[in-house]
C-alpha cells in the first residue's frame, strides 16, 4: 500500500498496528478503524453484538476511548426477513451502549449474504498510544481472553459443538476489551519514557498477531503452551480437527518463523493459530510493572494469563515450549 506521508499521521500502515492515529493537537489524536464480517452464530442479536465488540476491539487495543460509530451493513432483503436485520442492529446497539458510544449513522447495501460491522472513531492523548511495536526484551506477555472461538464457531456451523460450549464462546466474543485496556493504561500511561505494547487477537490468530507485534518491535518471544487459556470444550473440538480454513492459513503463514521446542500435535499448533473473533488483548509489559498490571486486571475481574515473555531478536520469531 502506498502510504502517503503526513506529519500528523502518528500510526499508519507501516507497522501492522490495529488502528490509524491522526494527531489533531498536542494532547488530542483521532483513532479510526473499521471491521465487519458474515455471521459466526445463528442468533441475529448475538451476531450483531459480537460484530460490534469485535469492531471496538481495535480502539481499545490502542488505548483509545470510542466516541462514535457508523454501522456497515450488507443484507439480502429478498431472502431474509427484515426483522432479522433489526435484531442484528439491536445487538450492535447494545454493545455501543455498553461502550458509552453513539451510533451516528452508517451505510447499507444489498448483498448475497448478511454482513455487519462498524467504522469507529476514538480519541487518545498522542503521548499515551498503546502501539503494537514497543515491546522490549524482558517484557512479560499477558493474554486477557482464552482462545478457541474459531474452532468452536466452525464446529457449531457443522452441528458438532454442544450448546454449553457455544454459549461460552458467545459470551467471550461479546465481552468488551474496555476493562483490559483501562487496566493497561492505569499502569503504563504514567510512564514518561515507556508505553506498554498491546494488540488484539482476531482473524490472524494468536500466533499471527504476536508475530506482528514482534516484527514491529524487532523482537522474538518465548511462549509456554501450557499457560495458554482455552475456552472449555475448544480443545476437544481441536482434537477432532474442526478448524476453519483461516486457522490453517494462519499456521502456514507463521510456520517458517516458528521454533517448536518439542513435539506438538498438529491440533495444538492450529489452536495457537486459530482465527479468533473478538479475542482478547495481548499485552507486553516491563517486568517491574507486571505485578501492578496483574493487580489492576484482578480488580476489574479479568481472567488473564501470563503466557510468556519477549526476548531479543533471534533467528526464530516465536519459540513455543511446554512445561
């Protein structure tokens, strides 16, 4: 992509970051992002809520506060009742209300299958941006949501996931990353010379988004597979090889830069590459701030896990161990 150079563009397309950031003044910048997709669950309201939470995730990953949204809708009005569209948009509205963000408009087109998402604008202090390119050797890595939404929703589409497993995945996908973002900012934004690095885990999977963080930071990482949290039921579906095609593509993409420290099953590798919808934040924090961050996340009721650490750049990008 030809990235035009403007002095006020603080974050653009160069470093695989989650959203664009444009400076308005010394203490104000706009953060912009857009995301939409086709249904991942059957319930229209849940689909709209998941899509909205997923769209907001990029804003929270940058440490920004959302201020407005535009709906992006595709709908086959001749094949599906208009009441379904209303339910999708009501689901999105419910999440917007949780975020304290108005939906101020949008655009709808006719499409062969429904899709929904949002274009969101947020604000941030230019000195407090949580980029994905500032991870450093020795940083601790935290994950704020378990993995497995890709394999669960794919199994659900094929009638092979039980209701309890699907319900757990839906609840996780609808959960905002707002509290996680606020926890990081409460610890790291006070640091005058260092801001924590963060990214959200979505379509490229855990390994893909970690790779982007490491490439932007010119670093490597060691990950402990045994500490990676997964949604209850996801491991069983993974063993049955019910992954979506995107997860397989993700693994192929990162495999050349991987070092698997012992024998891993193919399904274990795919689970780390599983294409997520509205996943959690992946956070890199200095060791001397780790305890403070953990305390802030506990205070906010987050189920987080410390899953590895950043190292200096090696021949490999990611090494996965199993303790």
